[in-house]
């Protein structure tokens, strides 16, 4: 009887190690500031100047010896943080487009 119990524990332990690890993601929120109205690809209208929350969604890279993360999505929260309103949108954006818009904003007088 003891041997059967021992075998069952080994079988369950082996099955645990064969399972695929769960993919975990992390979201890193950041705040960006625009000093002037800006437009990003896919937007219907320019957005007013202000501070905006941007979320960077990342997942771990498999097989890396250290924990490394790969960005899988970037979202901007609309409207600006200071805007009063009940409607909030989470809009997917390209990181390169956001960086270009921020660079353009910084170069404006």
C-alpha cells in the first residue's frame, strides 16, 4: 500500500513539471506631458496639452538567464489626467509614434 501511495505522489509531481508555465505580464504606468496639442496616428482629432497616463504592457522573455521583458503593447489613457469627464478611453498606440510626438512637442517654443 505504501508503494502505491509513493508512486502516485511521483506521478503527480512529474505532471506538475510537464505543465507549461503560465505567461505573466506586467504593466508599467508612466506619465507623459504635452505642452501643446498633439496628434497621433489613428486619432480622430488633436488631443489637448496636458499630462497623460501611458501603460506599457510587457511579458517575460523565455529562455533568458536573467529576467528580461519584451514590450507587447502600449496604451494611452484619454482624456488627459486633468480633464473632467466621466468617459475614459484606453487607446493602443505605437511607442515610436508616441516618442516622435513627444520629441516634436519638446522642440516647440
